[in-house]
């Protein structure tokens, strides 16, 4: 029997129409308005990010610590159970869902590979029929969310490293879909890399690398 083909999908901007982390955090805060002032604690980290003094991972951690730090595991799970169905009902590209369905029907091994967090990415993966999810981990202190990252931020070269590890386990043909310039690092590593809804700069870089470009709606 020939090995299963590998199909790797990014999440934000590839499957979903918008960033999911900000919506996840904001949705939680709006339902608990007494926590909204905590968002101000992110301002110093946002300024440092704007000055390129910290990276995406540090900013992500600062956001989680400020807004969700100390929240119980049960409460996070309840919010995730509300957030994911609403996101999938109204916030995804129809063409992305079609591509996922096609890979499932062909018996491929589907992996959701995302830089966003493990508070909700695995739930999205299960709901869409993926076989596994690889995403950025968040640390807990017992039953309470700490907010520091427990893994490297799964973006850029780190995402490429994860894909290399996947290819060691799945040696057949591989396809990958991403939307950002930072995704080009891992799209280059597969036989069928596709840049979805990329910026003009990302499309030019993809064309130079021989990566296909498409628009999903």
C-alpha cells in the first residue's frame, strides 16, 4: 500500500477569514467586561513589538498573560466550546472547506499547522476532520492559565522545522497551504505548495520560489 499523502493547512487567513487569537481573547473579555482593563497591560509589549524589540511570540505571550492569565481550565474549555462552532459557522472560506473535504475524500493525512495557540486550535482541527494539530503551546500553573508559551512560536522557520518532522513520518507526496510571507519557508518544502490570498509582496516571492498562488473566498 502506498503511503498516505500529507496535506498541511495553516489556519489564520488560510482557512479563517481573520486572525483568530484576537477574536478569541476579545470575545472572552467582552463576556466578562470587568476584565477589559487588563488589556491595557499589553500596551508596553505592543510598543516594543512595533519597535522590533520583541517578536511575535513574546507579544502573544504578553497578550495571554494580561488578558487570560489566572483563568481556570474549565472556564477556558467552556469558552472554547462556544468560540469554535461560531468561528466555523461564519468565519471560514468556503474554498478552504472544499479543499479540506477533497483531501479527506482522497484519504490524505491532514495536519493543521498554526502559529496560534493550543487553547482552541486542536478543537478546530477535530471539528474540520484533521488527523492532528501542531500549534503554539501555552503554559498552565496547575489548573490556572499562566500565559507564557510552552513551545516555540510556530511561525516562519519554526513552522518549517515542524513540517520537516512531519515529512519524516509521512514520506509520500505532500501539499501545504498558507497565506503569509512567513509561510513561504514551509511551502517551499513540499511538492505542492499553495499561497492563499497572499499580499502582493508575498505573491511575488512565491512566484520566484515556484509556489502556486490562488484566491479563496
